[in-house]
């Protein structure tokens, strides 16, 4: 691949980077902002001081991503696309960095690694999400590059660069610690304690400094939802997400097909890889395995059960390099090229399918806002827990209320379709039986959302418990929607 008709690796990687940028930026607004992205926007809207002071109660990750996004919005604006464009740029930059990680084995392997990073559905997804995962992947890729260089030709500068990249990764996401443990162990095995310990200690000290924040976030229960999903299901998420992303049409079929191609590529590496390729690929495989096994063991033993596909995305970096080793092995020949082309083609089909079929996209809060439109007077909207943050992004004239009762002439119930791994999404369901004193006047329903509207003949006081009982959701948000943002008096601490 790298030698195709006179094109060198540099030219091919430049082309792949341009393609990656087009894929990420051209479709940046196809999908709606969803709940986690809304949480980012609400947090950053607080300003730098408010962001840092609310991080423990709002998030489950360290502050670096949010601080960088806050600075980004100061320069480029604070619209929905401005938040996402930061991740899109980071995801684009990751492509040549992944190439450098693969080039350690050979330029051909580097080109295949860059090609896979360009079209991988998970990389595409996180490059369009206003969350920390794209940044985590970039810093993890940089750490892998410097780790490789330190192994190849040890020096204080290279070890310092490795430690610096890992510190940035750790300040972005706690799970970078597992990649650090795996890389540090291999470095120590090859270079000895004395050479590695000062730099590894620097990373360890940053990790220790983050412990109080991590404990505070755990105390607020922000990550407790993970344990509600079965451990077996979460383990199965990892290969699926690495191969074809989070959700897609015909998900089981596409996962099996891409998985078979990936397995064939790894078999090709084992059978046709040269001695040097096998030795370097073995070290990458050990690193990836250790970085996955440690958090998996913590979850199995219930010492710290936060293992899921998102959290281990840093491990995608050595995994994709390992896969590229099979595709780009010196003796892989046409078989490697065909397998790589097949994986890339299927990846592009998955991306296209998700963009064309709304049911497999992120939660459609933009569609909910359009369905609700601007009311003539204040009304009440009832939705699942944390609906208020997502609506606030598209409808600033909304605020959650904690009052035991509300007085209104109109109550709207909202619902979104439910994504399911390996199965078609569940359609959205809203109540059609009216709350006391109200009458059903209409139901708006699409593939991704539903809104039921109830009116009373005059302003009627109704209890929050009654509204939640009608919605069959004990923790539903009770949201006030006004004619303008100025009319809403917040009973929460939202900025």
C-alpha cells in the first residue's frame, strides 16, 4: 500500500488525514447533541472557576479536557458545532500520530494504522462528540510513539516525552493509568529500574494528586450507572466498539464480519510476519492485553467496577497498531491489502448507515426541541432524568424545577427511542392517559422521539409526584418551558 504507483507513505498519510478531516467536519451537525455532550456544555458555560468547582459533582473524569474546551470556546465561540469541532480537530490530528505509532514496525504498517484510524466508526464517533475520549486517544497515541522511541533508543528526552504524554492522558481520563502501568512495566523490563523510575514516578505523582478528585466524583455516584449493566455485556462491548463503533444497523452481522477480517489479519501476522515484526507486535499485544486485563480484573472482583467500552478506549491505540501489523506485514502481500480494504469499506458503510438512519444516531434532543417549539406561555415538560440539560442546549428558555407542584395550562411528556446493543432500538413511548384536570390534544411521534400534549381549560396546579406517576418514571425531570429565557426563574444552580 505504501508504495502504490510512486506514492510514498507521507503522501498517503497526508491524503488520509485530509479524508479524515472531511469525514469528521462535513457531517459534524448530522446528529443531535446528546445528554453527555449537554453536560459538557452546561459545565463549560459556568466559566473556568465554576467549571472547576462543579467538576466533582458533574463529571467522572479529570479536568484537562474541559479546561481546553473552555479555552477553545473563548476563541471560536460556544455554539454546538464549536464544542464538537475541538474533538473533530483532535480526531484528525490523531491520524498521523497513529501512523507514527505503526511506523515503528514499518512504514507499511504505519499507513495501514492511519487508514484504519481514518475510517474506524468508533474513532469517527468520538471525533464528533463533545466529550474527552478523542483527546484521550490522541494523548494515548502520542504516549505509544514516545514509548516506542524510548525502547528503540533510550534517552532522558524520550522518556520525558513519554511521561509527559501519559500525564496529559491521565489528566484527561483516569483509565490512562492502565496504559501507563503496561508501558512502564515493559520499559522497566527492557531498560531497568534506574533509567525508568524517575519518569514513571512523575506520572505516578500526578495520578496520586488526582485521587481526591476521583474519590469525590465516586461519592457523588456519577459513574454508578455502569454497574447496572451486566459485566458480560460490558466485556462484549469492547471488541464490538473497537471494530464497528457504538451502534449501527445489522450490528451483530457487521461485528462478526469485521471481526472475521480482523482475525484473519492477525492470523496473517502469525503465519507470515518476519521475526522483527513478530517481536515488536508481541510487545504491543502484551501492552494492550495488560491495559485491558487490569480494569477487567478490578470489575470482576468488584474492587472498582467501572469497566465499559468507553472507558477503555485508550487501549484501542495499541489494538489498531496490532491489527495493522497483520495487514502491513512484509510478506502479507495481496491478502493483507484485500483484508484491509474490506475492513475499511465495511467501516465506511457503518458510518454511512448511522448517518442515514436516525434510529441509530445519538439521542435526538434537537428534534424534541423542534417538536415542542416555543410556547405562547409557560408550560411544563416531563422527561427522563437529566432531560433538562439536553433541552437547555437547544431551548435556553427551560429550567428544571424541584417544586412539589406546578401550576400550568399545558403539560407535555417527551420520550426518546432506546438504543440496544445487537438489537433494533426500542420505539419511544409517551403516556396518552391525561393527568387529572387535563385532556390529550395530540401525540407527535417519529422514529427517534415522541411528544404527547395535554391541555387544561384553565391554569391548574398539579403535583410533581402525580406527573412522574403518569410518566411511569420516578426520577423524571419536571421542566419549566417559558416564552423566553428571561421569563424562566431557575430553581436549580444551572448558569
